[in-house]
């Protein structure tokens, strides 16, 4: 099967639109999805910074949504041809953490989502010349017209929904909202500070507002702070003098929860100082160097923990987020700007520059 995909051939090269060849049919438990739209996530772009860790050439993309056009059969996955699905991360389904309803911490997470695929023999995805492409970025590689995925990382949704906009629910929105709803279990009156008002931070703000948790949003960009304020947070510039004290005053003596999306050691320490006793700081961004905690930051029962994919079971959280969206309480679509898939390099530039919070790429299939 031949179709168009955006291929990253080297860590410092632009994406190139190419014809690629899928050389296998869906196996048992797999589905072939015609992609309607794919969100661009910072993790896709981080492949360039972590050169050598994830294989190239590759087809990236891990916030896909689309229509099932073929299934592997042989097992009852609950998903059939014609179903509308949102794609999320892959997991093995049988390791201790998967069995414990924590698939984001799957024992095979790295091989299934980050590093695997090109070593397959024969290769499942190649370029037009027959050279192998890494085909399983987060189990989907959805910067393409089609994606072959495990049915396990697909969530069926109502076909009446705007499918092309739903992809970000599979990762970015899942991460921000899941941290608030799952990890923290925040509720009415619980105070929260969100550091970094990008796509993940703003969906965390939306989720907190939806459950009645007063929130302070910290960022260095005035336009991002304005967006956070529109979604219900109190805005606070990152350069504010004595930032922890200002947060404590705004949260009645200290935030119960803090969510860092920046990986800034300075902001992480400031957030810890701003927590109330027994408060919790969650980290979702990958650190790129040592993190030294200042004296006193972990005193009085404060704790720090890493959060992957919002501690979500996608089949449970994605329908919950859609329910909040339908009720007008989770307006994630207001973060989105759409681009043709062929304009992926423009979308990356706009995302990097902060001109677009959440790019969503629409395959050019319909225009040909």
C-alpha cells in the first residue's frame, strides 16, 4: 500500500513529504487507520534534541485520529471497520504495570513508543526505494495519510464529533488534564500552580477549572498568560520578584499541587518553595541536565514525582475529556490551528516560535 507521509531523514533536516510503502497487512489485534488529523507535540520535536536515541529516517506523529479502514481480525478488540478512533501511546497489556492499570509505565514503553521498529525483517514501512523507515513512533507514526497501530492504543469515539481535531486528546491534552484529574485527583478548593502555559499547561488549567480547583499559571510570554487567564487561571509572570511568595499569597498559604511543564530547575525549585506542607509537585517535561534541589524544598512533607501521559488509561480518560468538552468545560479546540500535512515544516516553526499552541496536521488525501 502506497501513501504520503512526512519523513524525518536526519535530526537536523526538515521533514520531507514522500511516498511511503506499507508492506504488511494488519496482524491479529492491529488496525489500519485513515488519518483525519494529527496533533504536533513537543515530544515529536524533541527527537532533534535527543539525536541518536530515536531512530531515523522515521515517520513521527503520535496524536492521530482517524477512521478504521482495515482490521487484522482473529481477536475481539471491540473496534471494527468504519469506527472513528483517537490514537494514544502503545503498551504491552500484560506486564505488572499494565495489569495494574498504569499503561504509561509499561515495562516495554521505550521499545514500543520511542526506539523500536526499524529492525523489523522484513520492514513494515519503507520509502519508495525500499529502504526501511522507523514506523512505530508512539505505536502509530501518524504524520501520514495512514497508520498501522495496535487496537489497544485506539479509543473509539462518536462519529458525530469533529474527528480531525481530536488527536491531541491522545497525548498533550491527556498529559495536562490527566495530571490534574488522575495524578492529583484535584477537586473543588484544591489549589494548583501550573508552570508553563503551553499546550500541556493550558489543558491542565482547563481541567482544574472544570473541577473547581483555583489555579495560578506561570509563564514568561504575555500572550500565553492571557490565554491561561481566559481559561480560568490567575496569570503570573515567571520573572515576578519573589515568585514563591506571590504564589503563596494567591493560594492562601501555598499551593496543594504544582505541575511543571518547563523542565527549568529554577522554576522547579520555586514551585517547591510555593507548596503548602504535604504538597506535591508533578514533573511532565524531560530534564536535560542535573536537577539540584535547594535546601528546604522537600521539608514538611512535600514530594516530587514524575508523571507520564497523565497517569492515564486512555480508554477511560479520553471519553471523560470529550464529555467535559461537550459540556463546554474543556475547550481544547481553542488551542488548535490546522495546517495541511504538506506544511509540516511551517507548523514546526510556528510551534517552536510560540505562534501556535497546538498545530494539527490534516492529510492532503482529500485534495488529490
